[in-house]
């Protein structure tokens, strides 16, 4: 979320950096110390753990690494994670796009309440989120008895995991899109309208292409969180091996069983996902910068 | 298509943007809505376009009430102040947009779209820029693309919101002439909003001067400039000297003392002489002379101490051999007197 704002800021401040660079420059010692701290920090907290994950995963050779993924429980965990993300991400894309569009383009009563609600999953601990579902749909929960009577299982079953995943990934798409949609105003939509475009045509041909990269980035973030979520899912899962274990939960189980290679092999998949996310994020940011640079060029001209 | 606007009111919260506005726009005319910012001219244009809806009153196209129709159904071409080009589409696709979004049955085949767009591209002299994106164009080029995009759907009415507002003076001048020529060629009923009186007087067939949410005067440029019906119009269109004045027996008088009425005289309608001319004059002392340009501008102080601006031709100035700090006699050729309470 912050990254889009940062890149725009970077794009905006770029022309001044050369001039300001001289006046606000620090002595070489200070610069190197600061750079050293940053690099050391990154090494200890990012590169080293990453190396450990892959190192441990391949400790006993590539053969053993792939052996891990032949285990049916591991396969089930991967499948469940893909299923949960496969449901949560599209739903949150639909919700996120409509919410961002609504908030960005219209004035209505209760708008700030909606914005607060979108942010709620960010501010609530995932464990609490999981507990909410247990208290709602669990055996002793509010709707529990009714659900049991109708043979519907939510908690300690796949639906609960999907619900918890949806909850924690709720804000990502909307939060990525909102600043973008807000900054663009209504002019292009109004132009499309006067040219005879319908609401859907305007949305798909004008609004959406303009926020394409922010949307892609939001989806990536949403997906990464959906696959990596531990807390909320852990509470509603019940940890039934091969049935309600997602990848993060499975990693914990393997680790607690002292199956380090297996645990880190599965963890390496999540790490790969993180790396892929970073790559796509960089591309999306680069595109967004290009777009906003083009736009700010247009704006400066407009201002003259 | 003729446009008539009847009894339009529009409030934005506490702010009254339009107060009971009536306006008749004849078919095929190029009309300017002229006024200072906040006078409601853009709001009126947007209400005609259907981008905004009036609190009460009606808008009619060719006598048909279309007040409740959305912008989509009104078939107007709208050119936005900041162009509002689709930034992710090429110039070509921008212009083709209105044709491509038509329902399948009404959509022209691809080759017709291409012909139409190419025709418009040559009209706006941007044939070589078809593959470019709006961000790669200059302001004037973008404005022309916006115009071509609006014309592509063959609108019944063309509406332009401050079409040259964000361009530099030279491009502005060029595009102004170009718009006039285009209108003479296409003859589509057009309304444009501007705060630049020179632009309105130069381009439009008809000028509607707006102030604080209502229309002060509608007329040809010649009419509104030479025969303003309200003090506001007098003041807004060109420079003016304001004196205390009164009307007696059909004659206007400029006075020293407060009469409750104000007299308006354009600087070029004041004449400076070295000799008194009967009683019809007042005395003034010149304070500053600007003789650069086709018109010489003379600043003076009247005998009762008020500043007065006079404009005269170079020939007249040469003949008078006027200098600073000289006593002269000033005669007004035309005075308009308005009640003071109507001057804001």
C-alpha cells in the first residue's frame, strides 16, 4: 500500500534530486555508516533467513527435497492452500475493485465508515479474526447448533479456512487501488459517458485499464497473504492432517515432528512465492512510475 | 439543433451556482458563455451536457425536453478543460472510442471506423501522431484530439469547457481561429465557456455574459461590447472609467458629488483637448503616458481628484503633443449611467 505512494513521491521528487543532492549531502563517513547499517540489517533479517530456508531444504540432496512433495499430507496441504487462495483472491478482487471505485468516485453517507471497515482486518490480530469465526460458527457458537442440525461444518473444516483467509486478505486490493482511483478524478469517465459508453463499458475500457498495475500489485499482495496466512487459519483449522492443514500449518507440524528437511522444503515454496511477488511488484511499480511520470508531465503542461 | 434552457436553478450545498437561468441558443450558432470564475458558466454547460442535473428548470434540444436524459443519451460532444483523453489509448483509439462503444447493431464496421478516424485526424492535422499516446503530445495537440474525439460521434451539439484555458497565449490564438474556421465548416451548434472576454468577442456569434449564477446579457459581440445593459457587463468587457453621474432630460452628466448613480465611460470614448469645448468637459492633469503600441494610454487626475484613463490613436496623440503633468480638457462622447445599487 505504502509502496505506490512512495514510488509516486519518488517520481515527483526525481527532477530535484540532482540539485538538492549537493546541498543536502552528508560526509562520506556518515553515508557509509548508514549504508553499512542498512546492508547489515537486510543481511541478518532477509538474506540470511532465505539462505537458511533453501540450505536446510536441500541439506540431504535434491532427491530428498522432491521426495517431500510426494507425501499425500503435504500434497493435501498445498491443494488446500491453493483452494483457499483461489477462492479468497477472486472474491477480494471483486470486492476490492468495487469498494475502491465506490469510495474513489462517489460521495455518500457512511463513506468513512466503509474505509474504516476495510482497514479493520489490518488492525485486528489474525488470531482474533479466527476466534470470531469459532465463536460464530463453532459448536458452542452463536450459529453452531443450527449449522450442526443442518449438517454444515464450517469451523475445523475447509469453509472456515476459506472464510478466515478472506477476512485477513480483505483490505489488500481495495487499499492498493484507492489512492490510484482517487488521484485520477472523474474526467475520463465523464468523457466516456458523453461519447455514449455504458457504465460497464466505461468501467472496463477506461477505469480499469488506468489502474491496471495497481490492481495487479494488489492481487499479488492479496495472494501472498492468502497463501501465507497462519494465525487466523490456525484457529479455525483444527489441524486435521490431510484435511484441514494449509501449507503454513503443515510446515509447523513437520517442524514440531523434527522433520526439518520436509518443513523447510515446504517453506521454500512459500519463500519462492515471496520472491515471485517481489519480482512482479517491481515490474508493477516500474510501470506505475512510468504511468505517473507521463501523467505528471501532462499535469505540469496543464499547469503552465 | 437549437438549445433552450428555461428557469434553471442549481445549488451546491449552500452555494447557489445558478439562479433562474434562461438561455436560447439558435441552431448552428457558436455561443460563448462568458463570465468570471464562480459565475456558474461551467455548471450551466455541464447541465446542458447532462453531466450535472439542475435542481429545477428544463433543458430542451429542438423543443424536446431532455432534462431527465443522461449524458449518454443526449448525443453531445463535450470537450473538457483538461482534455480528459484516455491516457492508456493511442490518439487513434481515443478518437475511435465513441464509435467502438456503440451497441453492436449500430457500430460501424472496422474499415468505416478507420476511415472516419483518419478523416478526423487530417481535419485536426495530426495524421502522423495517430499511434502516439496523449502524454506524448503538446497541450494544443491534445486539445485538438479531444475535439476530434467529440466530433467522431457526430454530436448534435458541441460543448467546450474553457477549451483554450490551459494553453499558452500563442497556441490559444491559433486554436481560437481554428475553432472558428472549423465551426464555419461544420456548422454544429456549439457552446463554449470562457473567462477571457477577448476570446468570447473574437470567436462567438453570440455572447452570454454571466455573473453570480445568472445571465446579465445575451447578444452579439458588438452588442454586448458597445451596448452593455448592466454595469457588470460594462465593467467586465473591456476597461472603463467610473464616475458619479446623473441623467437629466435624456442627457447624461458626470459629476463631482455623489448622486447615487454611477456613470460608465470607456477610455477610448473620452477625448482630450487643449482648449475647453463649451461646458461639456472637465479638467484633468495628465500623470502618465504609455505610447507604446497602436493605442496611446493616458492616465490623468480629474479636477476633483479621481483617476481617469483615456485611450487615443497615435495620430491624435502626435497632433496634441501631450506631455506629463499638463492641464487638459476631457470630453465624454458616450456615457452610460446606472443606478448605484445595481453595481456590485
